């Protein structure tokens, strides 16, 4: 069920004009404050000794940044480049700066940094102060390039390449800044970034000269806990849980694969309790990879799987980006 806020941001409810006198002035004020803040913080930036690629967005909610970040890190690693990742570590409780290790948990680091670390094996440092996180990577891990997972609006952090990820299905909503719309900055901000990655079909015809399409390709289901390796569920009734920014995208993916889905959405970054994972029947329980990293300690899980997804982009995009990176590394 969409909340009334989501209906306001992404739909056209008949009652929305009633809120315009209140919300539109606030949105305009929000946009002006965001622009002023950007100017002030950019003026105080100090360049780092290695290039920074920032992957973020201009809207609240999930857009597919983390799968894209994993693909980006992996691609650069294939080129022999020493890559490090910095993140806010939303929901993590570790002391900052915190460098992830093989024993790190989602409770310490947050779910997205742990997912990146497990997939890529590169140094990952979390700290709300992203400049401090970047300096930690440079000093302790001798990285050649830093990827910032989110933080487009963290303007204290200098950046050499900006990449904005947009949900092709939901687009930019009604195109308004908070609170009348879902945007952290006005739509024209996309004109300033180096690359716009559109996750899925560009249903809203977002016009950008630097746009590239992203496809999230589902992989094979992977068991969790004591769930047997086989047989994995195939096109049957399942319970699906998701604590991500846009859970409906995950549910739609399962339905497209032929599953009869009973959806169970949770708030983004939600920390599961064991009772959340055992529902009222023995149907298979499917979840996202981001959910799975938070459930790894639950050895009691015996009919649970997660669905990994892999970000696919065009050769043209990768060639452009790799050429851009090489220029930065040789400067």
C-alpha cells in the first residue's frame, strides 16, 4: 500500500491541490537552501590525493545505487586499480571511522557497506564525515581511487566524477523538492553530473545528454542459514520480504519470474528480528541480498533464500567511464 506521501510524490491524487498552498512554498525554500548550502560547502573543499567517484541520487528512497556501485568497483578492479569505498553506514553503530573486516556485522556497519564488502572484497570505511573516511582509506590502504556510496549532497567531499542513479520506473516523481516532492535538489541538478544512470526503462523520458540505462539482472536464488542447497523454489507461492528503498521493485521482479508473491515490505535499513522471518506458513521466504546480510547470523532459517542482482550497463558507458578514470589516474 502506498502511503499518502508516496501518492502525493509519485501519483496525482485529486486531493493534492489542497496541500499546494502549504507545501509548494516550503519546497521552493528547501531548493533555495540546498543551492546555497552547495555553494558554501563547495567553496571550502580541499582536493584529496586520489580521485573520487561519487555515486548518489537527487531523490529520497531506493534507486539501485548499491548494485551499480558493486558493478563499478568490480569493473575497476578488473583493470588492476586499487579501489576503496566510503559510506555513511546508515544504521551502523560502530565507532567512526570504521573499517569493515571479515567479521563485521550489519549492526556495526549498516547493510549496504557490508553488502559491498562481501561482494567486492575491497577496503570499505564508514564515517558520517566522508572526508575523514576518505583520508582513512588513503592513509591505511593506499588506494588509487575512492568510490563514495551515496553522498551527492555531502558537498564537503571533493569529487572528480559525479554519477546520479535514477529509478526509471518512478522517475523524479512530481519533480518537486521536499516536502511537496521526493527531491533533495531540483531536477536541473542532473545537468551538472557527469553520468546519469537510469535504472530500468526510462518510463518518464528523463531528458539528459549523459544518460545511460542500467538493467538489474536477477541471479540464481541462494539459500540462507540451514536452508538446503536444492531444490530452490521455482514459480510457486512464496512470501517475499524487503527492507529497501523501493520494495515494490523486488516484488515485481519475483512476479516477472513467475512467483505468486505475498509481499511483506519493511522500512529501509530495518534490522530484522527472528520472528519477522518466520511467517504463518512454510512457504519459501525470499528476500533481497541487502536483507540477507542482516540475516546471516540467524542459523534457524531453514526455508529462506535471497535473490542477488547484477547491474548490467552498455559497453559504451564502460568505455567512456574507463577513459575518464584513466585521465584522472595519469593527471
